């Protein structure tokens, strides 16, 4: 069981059934919805959209390292078309962090396997930034 000091948490919008994934689809999670019942409020976020990327968009991969390496300018994010989108991923992660800080949020329920939100198989950019700032990240 997870705990948080905040009544509010962040949640990847695609887990709620919003069509924000790169392919224009959602990835609703019944497990996520069950976890959200323990909170009075939650804020849906899509870091890639907040960073200025469209939906749908070309899938992207972290190259040269994980989300921490991206934040330290030691790696980059490149989409399937060969276009670098590192700036958009970092901008989106920063926007999510600003929302969390403004609302005193200490927990984020994020989409597994995402180059923004995932913890596995590789630490995503947004997940890395939130963890650096002491925000608990649970991937679903």
C-alpha cells in the first residue's frame, strides 16, 4: 500500500482514458482508477502535450541514456522520424513539476514504458525530474 501526505496526486492522462498517447489513443487502467479512489483530487497530465507536441505524434525514444541523462544534457530524445524532441520533453517535464509544486503534490501515478513517464524499462524524463524533487512516482 502506498501513502502520501497530499490529498491530491498527478496522474498520466492516458491512464484515465484520455486520448493523449503518441498514437492518439488512451491506455485506461482500472488499477489506476482504484488507486485514485484514495484521493479527493487528482490532476491529469500529459508531459509530451505540455511540452508542445501534438497528438497524435511520432513515437520517441531516449537515446544515449535515461531521463536523468537527458536532464543533465548527456542524452537526447529523438522521434521515429529522426527529429530531436529533447526540448519538448524537458519543457513538458518542467511544466508537470511546476504543477506538482504549485499544488504541493507528493505523488504521481504515471504510465509505464513511456519515454516521459516510465520508470521501466528506462527512466523517463518526467519521472526523473519528479524523483529529483522528492515526488514519489508509481508506474502503472
